[in-house]
C-alpha cells in the first residue's frame, strides 16, 4: 500500500474506539471504507468522514469478503463486552476477525492493524485477576488470541495493538508502549488507542510487531520492556488533488 493513498477498510467503525479511528483517517488522503452491522448508521458514518460504507457481519465469511474487496489495508477496531450474552456462540473478536484476516489475504490486501487487549497471550499478567477471570469465562481472551495467531500466520504486514482498560476520556497524547507481553498495565482512553491504530498504519517501524499500550496517566506499577516508536505523522489530504484521487478510487470500485 502506498503510504499516502489507497483504500482502507475500518471494521468496527460505529464502535466507541472505531469512531475515533474514523475521525483520524478521514483527514488522510486514503479512501476510507467503514464497515458496520447497522444499516441505519450509514448517514452518520458518511457525515463523520467515511467515503464508503458497507453493511455486513464479520461472522459471515461472505460479508467479510465483500467488505475487504479492493482494500489495500484493514484496521480492525471490533470487539465485544464481556457479559452473559457473549458466552453463547462465536465472538466477532475471534471468528469474525479470523474471517476478516482470511478475506484480506485472499483479496490481496497488504496491511492489517488489529485491536486486541492486554491480557491476551503472553500479556495475561497485565490484567487484574478478577477481570481476567471474567473475560476468560466469557471466551473473549481466547477469541482474541485466536485472531492474533491467525494474523501472525497470514502473509500480511501486521501490527497488533493490545490496549489496557479502555476509558472514554479525552486523548492524553502521552502513550506508554511496551513490547514483550507483560510489559505495561493500566488504562488508556479510546481516543489514544485510535491514534495508535491510525499512526501504525503509516509507521513501518510497527510492522509485524505486537504492542501493549496504556496512557502515562493511567499507568499502574512499573513499566517493563518499553519501546520508543518514531511515529510517522498522518498524511493530510491536500484539498483538490487528493480529493480528486479519492473520487477516482471510489469510482473504480463501483
């Protein structure tokens, strides 16, 4: 994928993190395709900056294939909350993301940025025991681990972002990035996570790596294996020229 053009699929665009990702990507030259299960959300997503909207359910492999068609990159911000309703059946965090990874591979996409969670795999020590027990019982952690492993095994340049406990506060702009499993623990605003996801798409240094992230104000205890990432600034659409390119991309996909 060219770093300043192409088409990116944003899965989970109507979620609380996905909305922030859409805000960030809408300012770039990329053609942003938003995926949602809610047919009534199209006007809201377009108003927020989505160039294209696809309605579908990632638990349906056909919907996943349709969503990623002609996309150069994927950002996945999907996820479920732990509760009684999540214990039954497949989870979008697992089967849904696996379908999306497989569809992206088959369609020829090049880049995939995945939202996972601290507590998955070798980062389980970063999650409080009570919360880990709840998410384990709900099947969320095992579903996310399955998705992480599928993405690592796929022939895609990938970045896996494991945030700590998500909050709805404003972005702090001060994110502590760990690498190596049980590296950091604490909380982080969704807006900060969205910025990490969006910047990862353009930062080659993050390719084929897995990070744990919390905000510095939300950091609990000592941080280990902290890494300093030289984040590539988000490219900005330059009015006429880039808007014409985006329009041409949209027309070619129709």
